[in-house]
């Protein structure tokens, strides 16, 4: 049996439907061109008028106005917050949360990430403390260069010890700030070592002073290790030099 | 430390698998002190009672890691261990070396970076001592071999602090 091919039937559109769908199709070519030219001229005139108005308003020519979207200029309102793996996810009634440890540090982002432990009595006051102590200081630090000088830290100098997305903690002297909230951090017999802040990336050093003398550094372990110096002042203080370059032991 | 803060700490710890894991394996605990310029405290937790005692020792704002594997191993202090420590120093720059205090809870740790520093540490060791040895660990959090958590401040708010 011979196979019969069935082709779909396509009807040519009528002249009326063509005119409804393509209103210019039936018009003479010269009229279409004229309408198109008029539209372009109208748009051009509108653009010039808008540019003039913008100039009068003091924002400069419209074509010279740009918006910076580089990451360093963007202040993020909501820092990255996540619950650690292995921890219980927070619910609407449970404010306990923790932060991703390996999240990248953002110099311009406010350090306003807070979470609350159930039963916390002072939620509003705590947030305002955070705003005054950290957000302002970090914002300023991102815009101004550090004055330089040596800052000090104790403990291991390995990358694992110098990795913290919340900043790496230093002090601006080998003394300790003593208070009930912040006990002595450099204890007798501790190893201390120094970093020259001029060797760290611009804007990475934040002298937040919480507690007094505290310095936060937002740099990679390699950058921090590359800025370690042998501070002769520690030797002059009579501290014992140790095996590792630039390390001294506080008296026991 | 106020009782209420220790209760908060206990609440944070109880929301993790740490109590269950402690019942199965002992843990070495690393406390990174908030705004402490690198200051740390180390503990050995081998029971639920130890865990309760440690919760009363931890400071506000600390980042606390519980390690249940042997990355910080308890070894007899002998020639083999000395070689292992020197290998760690060669590989990482320094090594964590510690001895358990008399309270059997806190570990007195040194970050030794050479043979002289190791010799100083060994001078104070009683004979036949065991020591904790390892590279400074990362703040890992796989929920099995390591659990890391952030403690609230004294007012109960958990903030991001430099450590």
C-alpha cells in the first residue's frame, strides 16, 4: 500500500489580517521612512533636554555620570551569616546561631552580624554596642592608611592560627589590658612576636581599641607571616629570644 | 564566671553533637580567646563531668573547637615523640606540645619552634610523662572528628570577634 504523506495545511493570511498585524505593511515606503526619522529626532531632542536639565541640577553631564560597583566600594548591609555544619539550625524562636568560619573578610562590610542566645536579657543594647565599636572603626580603617608601627601577638605562627574571617587579633604593645571583661592576654612565660603594620596591605589594620590597645588585622596568613619582624625593643626589654625569628619569651 | 553565662555556654554546647561525641571518645578542646592577641586555652575532656567543668572555664566570645581524632595525640615523651615533634616543626613552623595540669582538665601548651624550645619544655616534665603533640589545628567543623562553635558574649549576644 502506497504511503500517503499528509502535509499541514497553511493558509495565506488575508489582506485584512495582514494589515491588522503589520499596520505599516500596506503603507507607502516613503511614509514609513519619514515616521521612523521623526521618531529618532524626537528621541534625540528628548535626550539633549534631559542632559541639559541634569547639568543645571549639578550632577554633570548624563554621559559622564558613572556608578561604581567595585566590591571595595560596596557596603554590604547584611553580612554573610550561616549556621555551622553540625549545629542545630535556628528557628523563629531560637536565636542561637554561629558564623561560617571560613567566610571571606569584607573590609567595608559592617561587623553587625549578631545572633542571640535564648534568654538574652540585653538584646537592643548589645546591638548598639556593636555599631559604635566595630562598624564605625572598620569603615574608617578601610579609607585611611595605618600609621605604621609594630603590633604583637602570642602563640602559634602557623596558617591555622592566623586564619579568622572576623580578623586576626593583635595588641599595640606587649602589655595587657586588664579588666573583668578582658583578662590579661600576654601571660608570664608566653611567646610573643611582632608584625610591622607597614608590611601589611593598606586598610587591613584596624586599631579598634576594644579592649584598650587592641588591633584587628584583616589579612591572609601569608601576608601576616610576611610582615613579621624582629623587634629590637623586645630584646632591649630583656625578653629572651627564641628559636623562631622575631619570637621572644615574656619573663615567667 | 557567672552561673548564667556557664548555663548559656552549656546551652550552646548542648545544641551540638559534642555531649554525645564526648561519651564515645575523649576530646582535646582548643579555646581561642576573643580579642586575645592569639591567646588560647587547651583542655582535655574525657567525660560528661569534664565537659561540665570546661563549660565553666570558657570565656565570653571565644571560639571553641572540640577535636575527637588524634590530630592532637597523647603520646609518651620519648625519642620517637621528640622526632615526631621536630618533624612537625619542619613541616609547619611550630608544633603544639602540652602536658596535662594537676587538675587533669587543662593542658599547659607551648608552641615550640626548635630544639632549644623543646628542650626548655622537657626540662619541666616529670619522668615517664605523656604529652599532647600535634600541629596547630584549624577550626574545623565536620560534626564528627571536630566541632567548632562560637560562644556568646557575657550579655548573651554572639558577635564576630577577632581571635
